[in-house]
C-alpha cells in the first residue's frame, strides 16, 4: 500500500501516530488538528524513514517552535563538534535542527545527524551542489540539482528549504531594483548565479512538479525558501520580496494539490513597525500556510548581539502570526557559532517564542509564568531555578552573590518588597536594623 503523507491522511480522516502525539503535546482536540493539517494551516514534518523522530506540529493554534542551524563547512569540518551542538540543542528544547552543511562528506554527516536526532531535521539541498566533485556552478545540470533533493529525502530529512520562488522574472526585477544588499540568502544567491551563468530557468521552479513527487513519496515538508528576503532594513518590504512571496503563495497551493505539506520562509531584516503587516500579508498571500521566519532582525548595527535584535523581531513576528522561529546567535554575520553562541541563540529564541505564545493565547502558555510568580512570592529560589528557561545562569548569579538573608538577594536585602509584604500580611513585625 502506498504511504500517505500527513496531509493526505488528514484529508481522508485517517489518524496517524504523529497526529496523536502532536495533539497530546498541544492539548488540542484530534479532530481540530486533523482539520488544520488537511487545510495546510498546520504541518507535521515527519519523513517516513526518520524513525527516531519525536514529531511536532508547526502552525495555527500551536506553540511557536524554534529551529537551530548547524553543519560542517570548508572552515569547520568537525563532525563531533556539530553533533555535540545537536545534542545540546535537543536538550535545550529546540524542536528542529537545520543541517546547513556545504563542504566535505555532507551525506555522512547528514545521516549521522538524522540517526541521532529526535528533532525534526531540515536541509537546503542546493548547498550540496557546491560539493559536487570537480564541477563549477555553471556546469551543474538541472537534473543533478533535482537528484540532490531525492538523496536528501531518501536519507530521512523531514523538511527541505527549496528556493523555488526566485524565477527568471523575479531575478530580473532584483537586478534592476537598486537593492542595497542584493540577495543574502545563500541558496538564493547560488540559484541566481546559476541562472545568470547558464541562461536557464531555476530548476526548482521549472521542475517543481518533480520536487513535489519526491516530497510526496517520503512525506517531506517543503519549506519554500525566501531567496529575496531583505538582508538589511533598507531593503525590507520591497518589490522583490513581495513578488517572490506572491509566487510562493502559488507554489503553496500547487503543493497542497499533491498532498505535500508546506511551510513558507520569511524575512530577514526588518524594522519593528513593518513586522506585523508582513505577517498578515504572508498569511493572506500564502493561504495561511505555516510561516517560518529568520528573526526578523530589527536593526543592522548590533553585530555580536543579533540574538537580541532577532528575539525582539521574533517575538513581534510570532505574536502577529509567525509559527516557527529560526534562532540567531551572537555570532551572526561574524563567524560559525560555537556551543556557547548556540546556547545564547536558543535561549533568546525560546524567550521570543514563549512571549509570543502568551500574546497569542496558546493553551497553557501562561501557566509557567504563574508558577514562577508564585515561587517569587514565596521566595522559593529552587523552584524559580526549576521553572526558568535556563536554570544554570540564575543559579550561578545567586550562588555568587552571597546574600546576608537567604530569603532575599543582594539587590535589596532586608528591603526586599516581597519579604516586607509577606511579613506584614502575616502580622509579623518588620525591622530594617
């Protein structure tokens, strides 16, 4: 019997194991989840051969999920270091990991990552084109690019970024747009260069039906890459970005007609006042498909702190409708992130996602905050650490401060407002001597 994608099963009212797990995690009625999957408003990326996967849903009414990027490159080929990052990312609650490997034995690394990972695994197949032996970019054929997609699907990848929206028409508009930072998407720049060098149409656009055949066969969720995402706030919400978004909306409907799940990728760099409108625009043009954003990064002048600029934008984006946040680390624009950078990026992204879930009214989102406030009221430091997104850092601060009174901290000491109120309301005398 032919394997059904999650979307096809939902449309036939067939409950999959993955749907049961996601419904339980999200405290959502199974019938409601199935309807959202059938409509394309929720995706459950779950390649049929990724056996260790602990599935998660991405989309409307669900918790905002986060993704962590890693992978080997020409300047960093240490498998063990990147696999350690993956293990740490899963331990810290990242639901997805994107393998952005672009050099060396990328397939061996990808297979090891998938074998070890319970998180969703995503890739950008066009990156592997760089590693085709003995070939310059212009010599790579359309057939080879499509073959790479099949290889990734066959290895067990749950979602793939496919830059199908940058066709020759969009590329021509970009060339004449006067954009400050041109194309900052690695995959988008490679395909733009390939089109310019060969004179051919983007194979992922021209042969999109063949890509869908592969995705349908393995139930790979297609993540429609935003090649024209703005790389500076100067370029945000310009004609190139919007034209590509319109094309991505058309490609979304085409994928759904073949029972292929879809996510749509978005900006990028963007000033705060444009973020909410961009989320509404994407949901409208892309028919409420799950929206996956990088940041957005809200200012261009904070290298070394872009986990913060990204968290600001990510919280606003997710509160306004985005469903999936790609983390950004302090090393963004500067170097390959190390383990500490990755940790900072994950914590910042999780803060943004949780803040947005509170704003969106996601079921149960406020409960942890309530419990934290209760622990603070009770001056229960151990419970505070247990409830914190990162327990290590606050515990370290507390241990290093050595307060005079164990129920207070060195900031206020005896003047602690909570301590004062607790004692007063209990009828105890309050002394500051």
